[in-house]
């Protein structure tokens, strides 16, 4: 079992797998051990599983905090600016942006974010978002799970390297952003294995973990409290059987039964908290689904405010699924239709009824369109 304040990092490249174990001692990081398996990607699935099982036995990964990094080409990273007023609602604010940041549907990706601490007079918060398609990451999660290793986190190699760079040089923000956001920013070799391990030890504005919090492996010592207490009591009982007379044995046995009964409420309380957590998770998923359904509508309204001519007035707006219908008045209805048709957000833009010129000389129109994918 790995010592306290120790994390293992695994980096998978296009050809090999690297592992590093890093420990934090009095605020300083030390590499405990590292190694590399060349040609890992060319191994059969059974051979890959066997190799990971060997590493798990060697480094005690089954009960360790393990962080995985994969090549930056397997996903993407984006930097966005959000109003500083977002504050504690940062996670929800980022969730609303995922559909516009990702070329893949939001339900088909894993994502995570890290934010810089804003200055005293700052008006925006700089947020780094990492996005990985589920189709890219799920095979790795399944492979490690089949080998008995549950991951505490996963990220792109470039993001993990930028995180490690910021820990080594706190003023290297521009260099770290270039490592993440510019093409060809990845470092060579396997520094990412050490960078991946550092994801589990310290925080920075580049500490992005795309594995959902509910799926991350973590030690839960609270659930072991009743077990430890029972083991202690059994040890005391064993000592009593060896050192005391039969009468005293019965006294200790009665005491043991009493202590076990005392522990039952604590066990029931833990079970109730687990049930409450499951309910909260279900409520959160329902809320997130509702928020995501409003996201496309907000994007459409924002795009309309940007595209429509100044002489255009909207008198009606309605949606049904990903279809919208809007009506209004403009100096030229064809100009409005053209502006919407040229937008990447709208598809199949057409008049839903004939254009009528009113007494004021403006065209009265009704247009329908379908919402496409944002870039």
C-alpha cells in the first residue's frame, strides 16, 4: 500500500506506457520510482491487462490514488473567460458552455475544469476546460478496472504537464498556457507520468480532472470505522480468554455485545448518508438535464441578437425541440432570411408564410429554422 500523501501517475502514449510514483514530503515533491513499458499499445488486450496487473502488485495500485494521462490528440482543451460574479456557481456556468466548446455532443464527452484565482480588481475568471470523448477514455477505464485498478482521475498529457510546470515555476503561466493550447506543446519522453501523479497531490489553475466526481476512486475510512472497532473489541476478548478466569471471560463477552450494539446506530447513520447522497446525485442529474435543454435556446437568442439588422423587430419567437419559428418586421425580409442562412448555428432557414409589406413600408415575415451544432 502506498504511503500517505503519495500518488501514482500513468501516462499512455501512442506506443508505450509510463508509470511514476510521487510523494509529497513537507510540501516538496519526490519521485519514489518510475518505469516504462515500451510497445504497450502493440500488446494484445490480455497482455496489456497482465502488464497492468503486474504494476498494480508491484506498486500497490489497487488501494492507491492513480491518475491517468492520454495524448492531447485524444481530446481538446479550451480557455474561457467568465464574469467574476459567477463565484460558487462556476461548475454550472462551465456546464452551460460545454455544448459550444465541444465538437461532440455533451452527453458523449467527459469534461473537467480548473480556474485561476482572480485578482482583487479582476472582472473575469480565466477557466481552462479539458474535454475527452467517452469513446476515447472508456476503453482505458475498462482496461484498468479489469486489472483491479480504479482511477482517481484522468486528463490530457499537455494539461498535466502544464500543472506540473506551474508547481515548479509559479510565474510560468504564459509558458503553461502555451503548453496546453498551442499545437505541438507536449513534451517528449514520459514526464507526463510524473505530471499525472502530481495531479493527485497539489492544486493549480491547470489541475483538470475529467472523470466525474462520483466515479473517482477515493479512500472511504468512515465505512471502515465499525470494522476497526469490532476487530479491536475481538482482540480484547481474545486477551481476556487467555489471561482471565472463566467468570471474567463472561464479563468481557457481555461487554463486547454491548459495544457492538452501541456501534449499530453509527452504521445505520452511514447507510442513511449514502442513501441521501444517491438521492442528491439523482436530483443533480435531473437538474443538469433541464439546464442543458435550455442551453441551445440561449445560444439561438444570442445569435439572433448578433445577426439581425438594426431595422428588424421581432414580434414572436417559439421553439419546439431544435426547431425555432420567429416573426416580425424588417425593411427587407430577404436580408433577414439570408443573415440566418449564413450563420453556422441555423439550418434549413425558410419562410413559413408569404412575406407581406405593411402600410409603413416594412416587410412582415415569418421564418422557421433548425438549430445546428455550434462550432
